[in-house]
C-alpha cells in the first residue's frame, strides 16, 4: 500500500445531507495533500450510496462500519458483504471496540466477517486493542496476539494485500478516552507486527498497522513518527473536513 494511510470511522454520526456536505468539502481540500496517501472514509450505512457518488473517481476509498458473514439469510437488520460490494464499498471495518463492547462481537465472529469480506473482494480493516483491565494486569500483548491470530485464522498469505490492522486501545477511544503515549502505542504496534511476522513471515510484517484512539492536533505527528505506525485512524478529530485535512498536514509535517 503506497504512502501513509489516513481514515475516519464516523460511528453513528452524520445524516445523508451532512455526509454529502462533508465529502464534497473533503474532496476539494484533499488536493492540498500529497498524492500518494491512502485515504478512506467510513460513513454510516444509510449514507453509503450518496458517498459513493461523491467519491467516484476521487481516489478516496469508501468503507462500511460492519459487515455480516453470510451472503444473505434470516438475519434481521444485518447487512451482507454482497450488499456492500453493490454499493461500491471497498473496506469493511471489523471488530471495532464499540462493536465488541456494546454488541457482543467476539474474536470468532470477527474472523467470520474477515473471511467473508475477503471472499467478496473487500479489504478487511480489523480493529484490535486491549482494555484498561488488560493493561493493568499486564496482558496487553497477549490480548493483542490473540485478537490478531483469531481474526486472521484461515486468511491465506495471498490475501494479505487486502488486510489492514488498526491498533485501538479501548481506553484511548472516544470522549472519555486518554490518548496513548506515542511510544507506548509504537511498542504495542510492534507486538502486532511481530505476531504478523510469526504467522506469515516477512509478508505479514508488511501489512499496514494504523493507530486509532483520541488522535488529535497535539499527538498526530508524534504518533506518525513511530516507525511501527503506518497511518492514523481518526474519530472525532476528523468529523470536520477542514480539521481532518489540517490534522493530516500536521501529522506529515
Ligand atoms: P476517537 O475515535 O478518535 O474519537 O477517539 C477513534 C475510533 O473509535 O476509531
């Protein structure tokens, strides 16, 4: 994957009208940024069709915040990979900590979703991260290793080009989150990379690992300077298009 990677998960924010306004502005402002960046946006399901139209030909990649593992079936309110591909979705975000915390997603389900997303030609963006309890008990690296190994179970080496990992410590995410110190985040990402190397050899070590969790105008540059951090996965600080572009410029400066 070329250059650095920057993207945003919009969670349950922004209507179709708000999405449209944001993406029009972001597409314009994006011209200020280096061309070799890999940029992606992950709006809500309801806004995907509108987002696709605006982003067509822009080189900005479109993601969905979740995906079901079956092509179709009696799964009320779920969205299948076929449905997402039909809408032009290229990235399936899987296993975000809010999905794990509020909707009972576990590592087995994450794995099924990864396999399904890959089977449909999407990139799987797999989120992993330890809780504060894991950190306090000194098992962060074990937890990350387990999450990565289970998420990628049965993923073939030839599919690694369509895997992105996001390290998002649960305690660092959202309003009550405390940003991870860059050196700490870099170390955990190093753990993730060594697990990938253990699983797949050198090609595994080449899979991009993003950092997410309270990325902001104070910490973005120091985070991106960590050799193990390939990009930033941003929530709140990205939901204003101009601020997100400024944050990317600052991170790269
Ligand atoms: P935040 O969200 O940047 O608002 O902490 C990050 C995330 O949930 O991916």
